[in-house]
């Protein structure tokens, strides 16, 4: 049940209209109701059949201005020294996999792994997979030891991985409400374009059925898709 204030703010949005990205950002800022610096989130409704694995949508994109949120990075590698020096938060190999398997918990937002470690990660795939943390070639999170420092740098600069959820939607934080409109617009545009490029060959018909912007706890604004 939404509050009276929420309903008053939501009334400023024409639910039958699709706004330009710039108009939508202004509306989201105007209807944000939190006292803290809320996040700006983009939500995409996709025309895919989630029961068919070949229609799964997954990829990555470097947002021009990052997300404003620091990410904890875990690296699965036999040689973790370079990863530690590059700023990885958690580094390990079999020991780290055993810890995750025993606890069923993870304390990181992104996982990188060397090709050699992938066969060992199969044992925790059921833990990492549902959280979108299983390293994959498509997400660019399976990297050789020598490429790990660069991969960590890209993530810290704003690279994000995305995948559809069980309902065929994708959700991503793309900045903070306090940010300049231009930065938010560029981040939103870059993310939507990346999802478009990740369209599976097996997906037929309209791929992106809807794009919405919203602030934390705020009403959604539909964005026109070009």
C-alpha cells in the first residue's frame, strides 16, 4: 500500500506516455521522496521466453560515469598476488571455493576467475549462478592471470554485468539522483544500447518491450525506446 505522498508524486507522471531519457530523469528527480541520496535505477522488460536457455540475456558494459557504488571483487586464481596488488577484495583458489561451498554465502559483488579455475567452480555453481556471480566468457569475467589487473581496473571504473531475471526483466543501478542529468543520461543510454546488442539470436519479435527509470522507493517513469 503506497503512502499519500507517494500517490501525489506518482500523479505527476503520465502513465500513458513514454518520455525521452532527459525528461524521464527530470521527472524521477522531481518525484524522489527519500531524505538520502537515492539511486537511479533502470528496468528493462524483455520479450524473451525465460524457460528457453538459448534466449537468456547476459553481457557487460562499462558505464561512462560508473554507478557511484564501490564493488567488492573476488578473484579465483592459483596466483593471487597480481590480483591483490590490483585491488581485489578477496583472492583465493580451492580454499575460497571450499569456504563458499561450506557456508553457502558470498561476500562479494563481482567474481573473476582464470580458465584453469573454472572446472573447480562447478561445485559452487548453484550458489554463484542464481546471484549472477558465476564467471562466464560472455560477461568477460573469465580472464587469464596477466589480464586480471586490467579487468579489476575496468570494474572499479564502472563496468557492470547484467543478466535477465526469472521474469525476463533486467535491473541496474546507473547512478545517484544528485548527479548531473547529462551523466545519468549517458549512463542510461550506454546501458540500454548494451542490452540491445546482447539480444539472443533465438529471441523473436520485439526484444525490448519497455524501459523504466525509477529512484529508490520512487514511482517508475516509462522511457521511449528508439
